C-alpha cells in the first residue's frame, strides 16, 4: 500500500512540476457597483495583475454584458493588439477603449448610457500563459439624477470656482483702484513741487 501511495505522490509531483496544476496568477480588479446618470458617459474601470511579463501583442481584454432582466450575454468590447469595438448590438458606436495595457489597465468608456444598460458588465483579462482567473464584474445602474453625494461634490466645485472668480475680480478692482490712487498722489506731489518753485 505504501508503494502505491509513493507512486501516486511522485505522479502528482510530476504533474505539478510540469505546470499542469499551475495556480492561476491572473488577478482582475473592478468596482463592485457603478452608478451613472441617464444620457451621460460612464467609465468602467478594470485593472489587473499578472505574474507573467506583459506581452501586449498576446494579452487581451474582453468585456461582456448581462442584462438585468435576463437574456443573452452580449459582447461589449475586445482588445488584443488593437481595438475591436462591437459591429452590432446595443454597444455599437458607444463602447470606447479607455485603458492602457502597459499600465495594466483594461478600462472602457460607455457613451450615452441608457436605462436598458442596467445589468452586469464583465471584464476578463488574459496574458498567456496566465489565461485563467476570476473575471471582474460590475453591477451597473443607470439613474435619472445624480446621487446626493455627486450633487454635493458638483455644488462644492461650482461654489469654489465662483468664489475664486469673485476673489480674482475683487483683487483686480482693488489693484486698479490702488494704482490710480498712487498716480493721483504722484500728480498732486508734482503740482505742489511746481507751485513751490
């Protein structure tokens, strides 16, 4: 019995050394959820890590979409040594490459999001020999208006910009007034000197 066990262990060790039982080293990172306002553009972030050196000519990023109400999975975008947006379907002319493989970024942009885009976007990355791994999944939700936090950020940005413009305007007026006042004093001083002479 111990001979059988020894042969089994030797066999498994041989398989592991040959790479057949190789553990996947591809790791894909996406946000769990993305919310976007109807009619705007949405960036879908997908970054990755690979234990193999990146080969841009053979590395690939594929994006797919599963509708919220069910239905067939649809291709959104494919990148491998070039961009391959879909030639048909709901994302034709709307899915745009926004990544950079040299920076381990496989992100895309979806333009003019619609309510029918509610669902799950799946990002899968392959960098041979790292071709196995868990795909990144984003639950995507299209809303009518921005959330309160987005509105607060927008309001703060607009308020800050308006405040900065007002400050610049006030300082400009102050410096013009100060410069004119200095000129008037200089003219008065010259007039007094001429009167003394």
